[in-house]
């Protein structure tokens, strides 16, 4: 299975971190401070709002079973003080040829390793697309933190009993990022490191 272009963008963005000592707020406080703000997306790694360290690292439309469920809502990945933050955003207009986004909700992920390509290691990692299913369906937008825990064979199952830590999805009726019961999620060892 190949990582999507967003995955490659996130992979490249992971090398960029900020000095946590330089900011007066924690990454979680910064993530919460983003809720309700509006910004114009111009390019990856741009600062979302002045005064906060959070940078826009890429995004994609919210999907269920491989279908986009809204033309206006997207998932955005941010980096706040070197921590991953997931945003639910809504397009509220355009400025020239760029989208103006409003942040509807934000979740700061626990410390995770996305850049580690060695799945035999045991750090907490996150997946957002491709290797996990929700209720048996692939192509549904969610964020999962997990430990591969030494598994090395492609196709090996990781479930609520064997390595999943947390999962979040998107409730577009409530305009929130919501926890997902881990019993609904199954992930698999990627077929290439």
C-alpha cells in the first residue's frame, strides 16, 4: 500500500519542529486557541495565526467509505510546538484564489512518531489513512494512535486488544472531532516500510 501525497507531505513536515521553550502556551492550549479562528490557506507550513506556533501541514476532505461527504469540510494537520494537532475546518470564503478556513475543532495528539518507518519499533505512532478500517470499511477519515509492537508481517491485524491506543473521527452534524470506540477499528501492518 502506498502512502498518499498527504502522507508524504506530513512525513516531510515531521522534520520541522519548533522550540517549545519559545512559546508561552502548551501545544494543547495552542490547539484549543485555534478553535473559531479564520485564516487563508496559502501554502504548507505557513503559520495559521500570529502569536501561536501552529503551522498548517496539509489536509484532505472528510471521507466515508472513499467518498467525500462535504465540499466545505476538511481535516487539516497542524504542527504546534512539534506536536501533531488535528483540525476540523470549514471553508467560509475565498481570498483571491485561496480558501479561507474556519477552525471548528482541534485535538492535540499525544506524543507520537510518524517519521519512524521501522514498524518493529514500539513507539506510539499515528495513522490517518490507508492501514486502518472503521466498521470494516477503508477510506473513512479517522486518526488512530497505535503501537505496531514488533509486528513485521504485512497484513498482521492490530486491534483493541493488541496495540490500538486511541481513535478519533469526525461528526459533521455536531462539527466536532469525536472519539471512536476502538472495538470498531482494525489496523494492519503496512506492506512496505
